[in-house]
C-alpha cells in the first residue's frame, strides 16, 4: 500500500501534480473524484476536463 492512500483529497491533488507519472495515485484520485456528489462524467473527454478543472482549483 502506498502513502498516497493516507493523504487528504487536497494533499492527493498536490501529490498528483508533483508526481504525474504515478498512475496508481492518479487512478485513486479519479476514484475519489467520481465518488463526490454532483459530478457526472460519461466519457474520457469529460473526465479529462473535470480533472483539469479540479487540479487548477
């Protein structure tokens, strides 16, 4: 188990920015993002747009 599993959502977002090559952490972040209420994503382009929006904030 990696340390990123113990990070808060905000900390994980910063970790992803600093370690874009960490695919497992990225997938974990996507799982958390999809679980948030109010986010409806139906395709790859929407996922990418939502991720960019969230990483920018």
